[in-house]
């Protein structure tokens, strides 16, 4: 990649990474980390399902043994909404603390991020939501410390600046993003992921892979207009030599370990490596950004709630985030292939674990489809409840995600999205 830039284009990229602590037993060092950061009173944001596995009780004992006072918040939505974020923010505002601990998957960590944001700087959740949907307000100063303990291997939220939310009245998902929302420390302990159902592991792991591939082939940082000031430089800056390192390793981990992690919850090597891959992908895409599959995923997840995902509560119909992004990824990367053929082929080779004979525009789509089949992913948007007649409204929702689409390596308009979505009705 050239590091020079044309006149008027960006010439600088930055890497701001969460501190990472990884390994079996890492969670036992939570008390030490809190003391190191001067946090004597915290809000513990926890997924209530973790009571079934005594994980919340384990973390509370660590807090108690370290002399840390805490209030627990566990009103977590599987797919957070603007209302659920508002409830979390109200709880945090009513219980002053030095910082936050988040225990759970991406939804839990995102909830803690927004609770921290609103309780620190005030305002309503919609004020901070990305424009044009929300006000795009920027927090004026850093937030309180947040330590994230992920229990799934997917969202990478423990390493990103983003919180994703559903706005039901608009029938779409969107996000809040700012560098101050990045967690202070990520404690990634593979033993916390043993309890995750295989269907959840599949969806989360496909999200890891999609994050990593999208960021790796995103528009290069020096092909973006130069920011007026460092404060205006977006968290999603475009692909760059440093982010690529993190993304490539996450892709390789996904190809080697995702199917194993789905097949056997006690395979600590596979599940632990996927957790590490999720954090690495979070560092990569938290710097470079995601684009077409994620822009399409938000309306796909928000418009209809008829799909019952394996491994999730049967009384709650929704499309898990990893499945909503992966269903359009083969067609999206088929479209972007000629922007950077060598990157698409490299990603396909890492997923396959070997060199590809006669590489072409179908190499990466086929590698993704084979992995989707191996882990039981839906075959396309039809399996999620959509037909051709729904495509125009999905396009309308995707086009609202310009923060994401601006990072695609090729221009994206309604006609491009129409082609991608029609190819995604059935991937096989």
C-alpha cells in the first residue's frame, strides 16, 4: 500500500487500541485491574443468562474479594434498542461510580458503553446516534474507565468505538461511534466462552470473519478526503498497514478454528482462539471500518423479526448480527473484487488454509459460503423471511448507513445494492 496521498486527501492514520489481557484465568485478575485504575465503586453490566453458569456470581466474588463496591445492572436486550440503552443510562446516572465492568457479549458491552456515555455527558441517546438518523453529538471529553469481559467470540465490542442499537419505529439498526467509547481494558478469558451455545458461536464467529474481511478490503485511508482537524478524523479511517495486520490474523483464526468452536463447546483452543480473533478483528475494523455487508445488515435485522436462530431463546424471533452480515457478504465481495483482487484472494486463502489454484472473483465468495454451510448459517435473506419485494425497503435502510458505505472500496448506490441483495436471496 502506498503511504503517500494526493492533494486534499488524507495522509495520516492513527491506531488507538484497547489494552488487552488474554488467557485462561485472566478474569481472576479483574480486581487487580480495577485497583490499578483507581476504581473502588463500579457498575457491573451483566447478561442475566450468565446466572445459569454462575459467571456473574464468580465476577461478583472477585469484586468483593478486591474490596470493590458495585451495583449490578442486567436489564440487557438481546439486540439493544434505544429504549434499553436509555434504561441503562438512567440506572448509571442514579448510581454514581468510578467506572464500569461489562460481562457478556456485544449487546452487554455496547449497553455499558452507552450507559457510560450518557451518565458522563448527559443528553438523550438519539443525540449521539450517527447522522442522518441521530444528532451525531460528540462527547467533549473522555468517559470513565470501562473494563470489558466478553463471553462470546464475535462482536469485538471490547475493542471498538461503536455501540449498535435498534430503533424499532424506524425499522432499522444504527450505531453510536466515538473514540472515547472504546473500552479501557479487554479481559479475554477463554473459559468464559464455554457456556455459549453452538448457534451463538456460529453467528458470532461469522461476524468476526466479516469484520475482518470488510476492514481488510475497505477503502485505503489515503483515498479519503483529508479531515479538517484531528477531531474530525473518523474512527473508521480506512484500511492501512497496521489495521491490516490485525484483520489478516483474525481471518486466519476464523478459517482454522470457527467450525471447531461451533462443533465442541469444550474445545478451549478453538473457542479461545476465536475470542482472541474477535478482539483482533475489533482492533482492525475499529481503525479501518466496515462497509457493505454491515450497512445491509442493519435493515435486514431491523425490518422483520420472524427468524428463530439456533441457540437463542425460541420465544424471541430476531436475526442475530453475525447472520445478518454474513448473508450478503459473498455478493458484496464479488462486487468489490476488482478494487483489490490480491486482497480478496489473500482473504480466501486464509479462510481455506491453502493457496488457491486459478484464483478469481468467486474465490472469496465460495470460501465464505463453504464456511457458512459448515457452521449452519442461513443460506440467504430468504431464510430470514425476505423476498424480492422487500429489497427496495432494505436498500432504503442500507443507504442511510453512509458512515459505513463511505468506506467501501467501490462506489455504492441503490443499483449496486439491488444487485447484491438479489444475489443474496439464496447463496446456495
